[in-house]
C-alpha cells in the first residue's frame, strides 16, 4: 500500500465542487493517475480521519493551449469525488 500523500495530490476547490460539498457532502481531489478507487478511499480515510462512503473517479484530458505561434498540451490528470458519511467534514475545504 502506497503512502496516502502520494495518492492525494491536492484538493480541488472550485465553485462547482463547493456547491457539491455543501449539498451532497462530496469532496473533490486531484489524485495520482494510476490510483484506483480503493487506494483513494484508504488515503482519504487515513489522511483526514473520516469515513468514506463512495468514490467516483474520472480521467481529465489535458487541454491544448496556444501562446502565439507555440502550441502545447497540458498534462492529463485524474479527479476523484469522495462522498463522506453523514455529519463528517474535511477541514481543508472549510477554511476557504
């Protein structure tokens, strides 16, 4: 089993994820591209001392960007939406 800090890259705090957190108790993270749902669940439970009910993952394709004549592609990344048990929260998201 890998270290949880290698699996969870960063929390994703956007308007959409904040609304989902308030309404459905869902929290969004960027995770390692090779992480599976079981690893994400155990990493969140160990890092934040909460109980995870459900994990959904999605691969996000990197967008093509252009600066003048130069064209490049952003990297692909993986997103995980984690649903916590009723009444539990993660402080990282509460302070924003």
